[in-house]
C-alpha cells in the first residue's frame, strides 16, 4: 500500500502542484521532500488530512501536532488555506487530490473540493468529496461522500487508515517532541486511547449527552428520579462549595502570614546593609509589584464577573429573554390586580349592608324574600363587573409561581443590568495587559539589583526571601483558582436549587422520551466502564512492539525489555531484570516517544505509509542513523519525509540516497501583496539529484 499521488490546487501557497510517488521496491521506500521553513512542507501534511478526513481532520490535525483555530475551527482553517493569488483573482474553489494504491492493480482516487465566495474568500459551507475506485489503471464510477449510502470514512476504516489512528502514521516531528516532554505514563495513556478508539467513544458519550439535553428541553416535567438526582447534585455541590470557602479562608490566613514573613525578611536584609541600600530599592519594587498584582486580581475578578454573570445571558436568544421579561411583567400586573380585588372585597359587603339597610326613602310595599335575593345577586354582579375580566396586561397563566412579587421585580432589575459594552471589556483587557507588562518590568528591575554577601548571612536571607516569595505567588494563584471555583460553583448551586424547587412542584408520568433518555444514560454509563477495561487488551502487544523498536533505535545496549502496566506505568528493564533509570535527556525521551508511536502503528495492524514532517529535528547523529535504519527496515512501507536542509543535509542524503525512490525540492517566491508562491522541482534535493 502506498500513496501514489498528491495534487494541490489553490491550497495555501500552492497554485497547482503534483507529487507522484512510485511503489516501494528494491530497497527504495523513502520519499524526500525538501524545503526551508515556511516553504510549504507542513501544508502537504495538512492537505493529506483534509482530503482524507474532511471536517473530522481538525481534531486529528491537533493530535498530529499541527495548529488549528480553536475558536472557529474548520471554517477558519479552510479560509486561511485558500491560496492568496486565487483569492486575489476572485477564484471560488480549492481542492486536494490523493491517490492511494492498495496493490499494483487496485486503488482509489479521492478528490475533495471546497467552495468560497469569490469576493471575500469566505467559505460558503459547501464541499464535496468524490471517490473513484481504480482497477488496473481504469477509474470506476464516481461516488460522492454522504450520498447513496457511501461514506468515505468507511472506506478509510476498511482499506486505509481510520481517522483515530491517523496521527500514528501522519504526524509532525514536533508532535514527537511534545509527546516526549510529557510523563511517560501520559504518553502511553494518550497513545493507547488513540489506538483503542477511546476518542470515538468519548465523542459518542458527548453526542449522547447533547442528545439527552435536547430531548429534555422538550419535556415540560421531570420524574421523581430526576428530582432525586437534582437534590443529590445540589447537596454535593453545597458541600463542595463549603469546602472551597473553608479552603479560601485558610489560604487567605496563610497568605497574610507569608506576607508578614516576607516583610520581616526584607527588613532584616535592609538592616544588614545588603547592597549598600539596594535592598531598600528591592522593598519598594516589591511593594510596587504587589500593588500592581492587587490591581491585576481586581481586573481579573471584574472579567470573571462579566463572564459568569452577564455574558451567558447575551448568548441566549433575545426572544427568550424578552419573553421572560414580558411574562414577569404580566404576572406582576396580575398580582397587583388580585391584591386590589382583595382589598376592595370588604367594601362590597359594607355597600350591600348600607344599601339594604337604608330606611329613606321607604320601599312600599316591602320586598319579598325572593325579590331581596334578586337585589343582592344584582349588587354582587354589578360589583364584580367593576373588576372582571382582568386588564389585558395581566398574565393569563402564571408560569413562575415559585417567584413572589419581590423576586419578580428583582429579576427584572437584574435583566436590565446585564448589558456588557465592548469598550468596557476592551478597557479591562488593556489594563490587564498593562499590569502584566508592569509586573515583568518590576521583576527585571529586581533581578538586576545585586547584593553584597560577606559571611553568607545575606545569601541565606535572600534564599529564604525567594522561597517565601515563591510560596506567596503559589498561594495567590491557589486563591485565584479557588475564587474562580467558588464563583462558578455558587452559580451552579443557585441554578440547581432553582431547578430543584421548580421541578419538585411538577411531576409527570413516564413517557417514551423518558425511556429513550434512560437508555442513552445507560449507554454512557457502559462507555465509562468500558474505557478503563480496554487498556489491558493491547498493553502486552504494545510493550512487545515497543521493546523491539526501542532496542532498534537506542544506541545504548543495556535495555532488555519494556514493561507496561494496565494504568500506563512503564518500566525499562535491563538484562538482569532490574529497572533502568535513564536521565530524561531530549534524545532519550524522543527515542522513547518514537518507539511508542511506532509500536502503536504496528499494534494497530494498519499497513499504511508514514508521512513525517520535521522528522529529525531533535536527534543526534547516532539516533538519526538508527531511526533511518528503522524506516528502511520494512522495505515495503512507504516513508515520506518532509525535511528542511539542516535535518537531512546533503551529506546525510548522500549516505541514504540508495533507499530514496523520489525527491522533490520546494522553492518559494514573493508575488506581491504579502503573498507567497511555492513551486515544486521534481528529482531535486538540496545540492543533490535523484
């Protein structure tokens, strides 16, 4: 299996470029694409992901070490990918084509196009992926992804690389660096989760959670079990809130004690004459820095207040807020009308008594009992007509009976006070940036001050001062985190309490929707139980594969076995069976991470090509030789390397060229308007030709 063609049209700096790769054969399985930084190497890797996986590529691009827009995601990535010259010329499309050969006589051709507004370059939320199966060089009937029961993702799963394991085969070498900087437990866990499709399970759980939320919004009432869950959640959150509040009090006391200790140390240093009075300057600078930090915390609290108290309401539909306010006003009017009716009720009885009890003018002949009853009925009817029906601005139905009149007024006042102005937020952010700059400036000034230390006393005092200052910073960070936690949890408690009080008043019989929600919750519970149980299924196979690859890559020969426990803990054992403790050097860590990725790729069972951007950036000469030997160890696996001139330099290329089946050299030129164009030279590499 190999990638035989990649074709880019209007993609990033490529107007049009075609890369064609032969089948790995005769020990030649390496493709080298050279280019300086910024010349378009990474764009090839991004194009491969986008063509094969479409919108799903955004998640896997991040896992493969490539940058994505976390706010707008897919649309933003596509709009930035549209070629600058194409956008300037008003062209409205971009495409990537990838041809994969499964065998010499069979493969598939994938063409994905995206469409944009020609005037602005904005993606119009339209794309198409067309797939043709190729048999003996003859393309078959085109199939469109998502139509006629055809899914490109199924083709990837069955014949090429499933999306969730793609980062084991197509990745940026910088990702290996990032992985190497993590703890080895986290490396193994992260790799196993990708191998076992845990990401897919978690996505399924999240989709089920969103499904449940959407269906619950259509149900007017809740059942007893849901009310009980609300009560349990409320009780747990209130207990957690009390813990946070108690911790905040303790942390504040600790901070006051540390500040007192710091002041004492500064006074002792100053009185010792350290630095010929410079420590007096240190004291002043430290006090200034503390004042700026106080201002910074106040600004942070103001921003958090806007985020927690006001911004959520701006995210709600305006019609929902307006409807809520209108309902509250109508309920207030109804309550006022009802109060007026109740207040005038005694006057009606007094009027009836005065009317019937008056002696002048006399009624002759006197009224019979039937006539007297008729008069009373007319009095009651006339009196009621003064108040009924209620005014038009009164509510027909009371929806918020859990709010008495005072709370309704407070709710309206609150809704009128939540406006957030753009200038207000920008001013706070500007002040926050100014505080950060000022703190950094003060830190630099303090660090430039040198003290005088004769007998070691000042050195010890300065060490203690640095330690106390570090503890103060840590405690202040803890307090800020705690304040955010308290603020968020208070909002959660208030919301849960309001829901509990409201839902506890309304109950309903179970419905088909409730039964469906119960099934969804049970499936999510099963997913939570299954994920931890998946790890042991692949741990043994992974440790065997990692051991073989690690021993092949490392130039230290004392490693006999890598053992992985079910929780991800890893032990490197020597020939005597004892655990070896290596220094966490950059090279050793990258070899471990590389062995992990290679082991995961092997255990996955997928026989796909490797595409590696920045393949040798961190490795020394010995490790570079070893990892290259690993790449050529399986002569049938295609390896496409996207390298700059300092990684695979002309000398190193000369030593490996007999294993290279194709080379390309990327060149870049400025075409005006800050737009660059990448051109491709076939059969060339930095100072060498194939």
